[in-house]
C-alpha cells in the first residue's frame, strides 16, 4: 500500500458523521469514542474494540482506569471503495453505523458485542428510513484478497482465514465457526476452496487441549 494514501474522509468529518448518527439513531446516548483510520485492518472494513491489552491496574484511589474503546475503519479497503464507486462515501457511513451498533451493545446494553437478535433489531430500525444500508457481511472479497498474503484453512469445515500478516497461530487459535484446527496454506492465498474440497475436509482430528478464540475483537 502506498504511503501517500490518505483517508477518504478526514478525522473531523468522521467525528461529525459519528455525532449525527448518534443523535439520529441513538438519542445522543453513546459516549465519545476514538475513531481511527487503520492501515493494518485488511480483513474487514470496520472493527469495534472494547478491550485492549492487559487489564489495567487499580489507581491510587482503588479505581480501575477506564478501558480504551475505539472504532477502527480500514483505510486500504474503504479507500478502494471510494475510488471505484460513486457510493463509496455511503459505504463509509454505513460501516461506521454498523460499528456504532456494537458500541451501543457494549456501552448502553452492557453486553458482549455480536450480530445476534438485538443487533439485528437495531440494524433493521436504522435501515428503515432508507438513509443507511447497514449489513452484517461486507462484499469486498476482491479487495480483501488483493491485500492478503497469508491464509489458514480449517481442517474441519474448510473455512479460510486470510490475513495481511502472519497473526494466526494454529497452536493457539481455532476456527470461529466449528472450533476446528487450522492449517496454514502455502502458495497462492487468493484461491477459494471449492464445495467438493470443503466436503473432503470433514475428518475430525483427535481433541487436544482447549484452544484460544481466534476473534479477539468484533469485525465486520
């Protein structure tokens, strides 16, 4: 990615978008949050982060400092969308709105962010007036594949995980769908397994010690 690539929307404009969405769809109840353009986020267009790093120690008054929260937007992916589509700016707004629903789950509902029933109800409510087009799954497969250098495949269900960096450790991580073991793919990572190849990967391996979850934050 070119170092000269600049955000398609300025930080000031992004904050204004967040404020307007907060007032319109959340009654202004969402607390302020950091909005970050991420050059490293390449497997999804957005991410809400509610916990980061080790648990902070208590301060001198016995209180635990507030955990940093932020919404990250993918600079490389959304930059491509804006370049090739007249609806690119709308994609940014809808992506931000998606992550704000996760913030609403975390800050207002005090629940673990997910794409469950309360997310779907809020998404439907926000899409009703036609100003937004929030979805659960983005359709930027071509853009994601163009940036992916490494890939791992679940040996149980065949799900492929692609990353720009070697951040997945098969000894620690497992498939987020079926908890199967992961195997790094060697060679081209842009090829998606066929249905027949997926069905051939159904041999269950002997169970080992519990593995750590692969998803550490909530991606879109």
